[in-house]
């Protein structure tokens, strides 16, 4: 590694960490001013606020903004190098612009690697603590209930339909249980009511009807006005979905959750697919925005750092807007999940290639 590489890498990482620190302080002050009344009114402790909430909150919010931090840091220190004619001196010394990009890419690659590991594992683990704190002290409506027209597989061979579910008394109304063997319906159970009796998976059926099928033979058990206790693979938690649930799961846990949802046939998993793709796309954004930042800030212009920073903030704002825009389309299934997440990187990757080709040589 040449002295030039060490110099640029040191400048990049130092400016990046300084940017993280400044934005973290601003975020901390703004968030604390909004939530200080909640902290005072609720029975929370200083230790919980600092360790359980703000430590993990800052990791979470900085993880989201890492690409923007990288862009601002690159433009900030590269613009200073350009204004001091250091970039011109390097190029006049025979160093090509592509060679000049190498230390930028090395530093961006290191940050992207940290971000990749954080997105897939560390940040979700911290989010569990943060979201538990928010649900306990800040957010009151933190979950939603699937309460009508529910279809799901409770085992690979058993399917249930529930017309209504009442969370207050854990009661299902108008249920239909179907059991299949070799893709043939062998048993059908209907009931007007089913009440949860306790774990493991105990339910009480009322006004039930059980039909069994054996080739051309049919057996009927009719229990009008009667009750029967039974068990099947369903508990009240299966009807509950927490807000920000995807943020609390590491990527392996997300894959397992998606497989479980697919097996049960519950709705679509688009929002969880988008989250997995986003965790891999954001680190790549750091590298792309680094290239754009170098191409924009390496040229010495009238207006200097102020103009470069304005351009950088504008590029970052457009990138974030485009990312949210395409992800919204992906959530509505107007775009495939992978395309909705990666399209901004593709577009800005093309822009980066063009800017690098036109950069000062």
C-alpha cells in the first residue's frame, strides 16, 4: 500500500467517523426532545434509556444512513483536496484517475463489509432490545391481529379456515378443518365456535360436525349443541403480527419465518423479501455513492466545497427518494421485490460509470 493510499484511506475513514458522530449527536438530541415526556411519565430507568434504547437506536438509524454518510464524507474531504490542488498534483505526478480511485474503493469496501454484517446480523439483534423497549414504554399500538377470513395450513396435511377471530377471548367463529391424505380429503370438521383452552394447542369446539371419508364411504358425527375438546397445531400467537417484526429478525431467522408463512399459506411475503434484499443492497450503495462522490468533488470548481456539498446532499436525497419510491412499488407487487430494491443501485451505478468516464483525468 502506497503513502497515497494510506493518506486517502485515513482521510476517508476519519471523515466518515466524524460524519457519523455529528449526525448521531443531532439524531440523539432530536429524538430525546420528542420522547423526554414519555421517559418521565413511564416507569423507566436511566440505564434502560441509555443501554436498551439509545445505544441500539443509534446503531439502527446509522445503519440506515451509512450510504449517505459515505457520500457526504467523500465529497467533504475530496473537495478539500481539490481546492488545495492536491488532486491535480497527484494526477500531474502520473497517477491515473482510476488508480486514484483504488484507496477510495478499499475504504468503501471496508465500510460496506461492516455494514453488510451489521444489516444481516448485528442490527436486527439490537433491534430486538430497542423495539421491546418501545413497545413497553413508548408505542401502545405495536401489533395487529389477523381477525377475519383466515386460511392457513397448520400442518402439511391440515388446513384451517376461520371466518372470525376474537383476540379478547381467544375465540374462533365458523371454522373449517380439512385433513388430506395423498391429496385426497379424508376428514372434514366444522364448528360454529372454538375457544382456546391453553397450551399445548388445546381447543374446545362447540356445535361441531365431523365427516370422515374412506373411498365411497362417509361417516358423520353430529354434535349440535355439544362441546368437544381437541388439539391442533394452532395458538393465539399465530393470529398476531407485530409492527417492525422484520427488523427484529436476523437474515437466517427471516428466511425461516418466510418459509413458515409460505407453508401456512398466509398472505404474501413481499415485505420480508424486500427487507432481505435491502440488507444486501445498502452496502453496495456505499461503493456506488463513493464513486459518484469522487467524480463530483475531485474537480476544482468556483464555489468549492459549498457547491460540492450541495450537489452531494442533492444526489443523496434523490437516491433515498428513488429507493423509497421503488420499494413502495415492490410492496404493492407492481415490481418484483429484487428489482424494487436493486433498481436505484442499477440506475446510480450507470450514473457513476458515466461520471467517472467524464471525470478530470
